[in-house]
């Protein structure tokens, strides 16, 4: 996120636009804002490799909050904006943050968290006034600071945290070379070429900016001189309207967004012109094959998929043509050395699922957590994993089956719930679905589904029987849920990841399980 060159050559070109208000911020203004905030961090004593955190919703100050770190050599941590005070305090402390950037909407949570974080001595409210020496308003704190670069500019980068759906979130620290902010990390060059990012592109960002994928996509767009349209919240019809309004060329989504757009009435889907779209990327969660087929049929062969953890262990990708030829794949390895291994760390034959390991493409460690770092690595330290399960087909394309921790063991049979989830989400009365194991005295575990019905559809025994019969038409008996419960809203993170542990805990209580 280094808009300095474009602030000089095209100062009035829009760097970003807020979707709900139409507020436009030019490259010249973004440059000045980012510089002022970088000066504030320096004046507060933050130097290269120091840490600060950002805790706020998508808003008109988010990009500069990141940009200040990019040019001051700092690690900045974008925190899930839905966390509780205790969860925020944990990340502030664990990341060794010395400053926090937040908003009025999140200030109550931030204020409570700061009580437990004495090392955070500066809290900047981007859209509010100051209330103490520690909590200051951005406008007042930066009004006398220059809009020109700090004297010792240096490349900074994000230190993001895992989502914590399987335990405490972990900070993912990567080495940061000492170089000017105008020189991006090598990964940016690779992604630019892969996804055809270009000068003048218009990127629509529908996801929370604290997540790694939107972070990278927005940063790439700014670095090539494009314009980012930032949605405060995802709404399926608004998303389509924004493509038409701003002539969007690129976007990145998660599969639940696909599903919600596909469930719009046909006349609504056809109402908006989408012809300017050149590249639509998706990742973050497995996409049901039926959903992806419908999206390619609707949008054409512009849909790209990738698989890669925030840890940066490795990276696979495929375009629409490759996916159609290898239905369900997440692509071929683009970097990293992929290995599919069984529980004994022996290679699995092609087509046989096993745990996914990479000889790490880029080095990383979990910040201040050597135990978790060691747990993610093989015994000899040469490979790393995040616990995903999959197989490689005869042509070298990777297919995901599930997270190892979500596997159901029922009567000695391993069942991966993703297959049933993928099927349920295609039913016209299902808005969202989760499948996991629950206790069964005879089998150990049995298959349970929890479904969020589409708005206006009544939950109950009749719908349960309809969905069970629907599953039985396509799945073997062992994979069909024994029962289905209903919920008004699934505990899904805004990034698209399902917080399955919250569902599981209702059924398991204090019992031990491989489901987390």
C-alpha cells in the first residue's frame, strides 16, 4: 500500500470509494493521511519491527491505518472486529502492540480491553475525539504533522492472526527485509501476474478488511494504481449493483457470497450488467462444486480459485477451465513443495486423502508461541501443516476433503462432513449448513446437520424429512445425517469460515472429541 508514486503522477485519481456513501479518497489524500499517521507512530516511539494493532469495521480510515505501517517498517495486526474485550486484550498483549487504532463504533470494546493492556500506551480513534492522554482523536493528533514521508521510511507488513476457530488465535510472523516501501515483497509480483492485476483496474472488496485475503487484494490494487470500492457489509444485491455502477473489473469473494447471490430471484440477478468483470477470485472456505458450476455458468470462465493458509506454507490455484476439467479441485501447486501423508508420515497414493504438508515456501513462526510453531511442523522441521486433508489426482491437481479436526469417526468409518455440507447448501430451502459428529453410545459418533433455512421457510419436522431424503439420494447411508437441527443464523465468521466449535459444544459438553 504505497500510493506515493501515484500521488505525484495522478493525485486526483480515486484510491478508494466507500460503497454506502460514495465518499471518494484520492491518491494524494491517501498519501498525506498515511504519512501523517506514520509520523504519529514515530513520534510515539514506534520504530522498525515494532507492533501496533487495528481494531475497527470497514471504514474510510482503514487503508491509511495499514499504509502507515507499510511505510514505517512496523508489523501491524488487523484484528477481527467482532471480538470481545477479553479476546482483543489477548491479541494486543500477545502481539506486543504498543498502539491501537480503532473507531467510535468499537471504542467501548477497545476501552475495556485496554484495561488489561498496559503496554498499549496510545489508542487512536479515527472518527472521534480524544478523551485522555492515552486515547486520542486522529484529526487532533495529526493536524500539525506533515503529509510528507517520514525520514526513515522502511517497508512494513501485516502480522495477522489465525481465526481461532480451533483454539486461541496465533500471530503469524514472517521475516521482514529491510527495504524501502516502494519495493513490495516477492509474493505481490507473483499474485499480480496470476490474477492479472493492472493499472486502472477497479476492485470491489466485499469482505472484512481485517482478513488476509482482502488485505492482500486491496494492497495489490493500490500498488498498481487501481481503485478499490469498499463495502461496509456484504449484501448480495448491492454487490451486483456496485459492479454495474463502478464498472468493476476485479473482485474476491468467499463461497457463502456465491450462494447468497445464487439464491436471489432470477429477475434480480439479471437486473445488473456484469460485463466489465475480468477476474473473480474465491478462497477462504471450500466451495460446493454445484455452487461453483452455477457461478461459472452465470459469470462465464472468469472465476479463479486458490488455496493457501495465512501462514504462507504453499499455494495452489486454478482457473475456470482447469476446475471444470478437474471438478472440485483447488488447483495445482504454484509455490511450495506439496506432500500428502498418512498418519505415519508416509506418502499417500494418488487419489487417497491424507494430511496436506508443505515444505514451506516462505518461512514463518507463530509469534511468541514456539510450542504451536513446533506442533505445525514435521518432526525433522522440514515441513509444515495447518491440518487440512486432501488428495492429488492423476494430473497433479489438489482436492480438499476437510480439516482433519472435523473428521467424524462413526463405527470405525472416517466421514468427512464437507461432502454433505456441499450437498445441503444446494437445496433451495437451505441458506447455510454445517455437518459434524455428535455422541453416539454405539457408534462413538453419529452425523448431525444444523441448517439455517432460507428466509420465509418454516423449520420443523417436515423440512427435516425433506432434507434427509434429499441427502439420501446422493450420499451413502453412513454419510447421511441421522438428524437435522435448525438455527436462525449460523455462527460463520465474516471471512466465510464456519465457527463449528460453537455448534459442536452444545452436543458434546465436556466430552472429548476430534471435532473442535
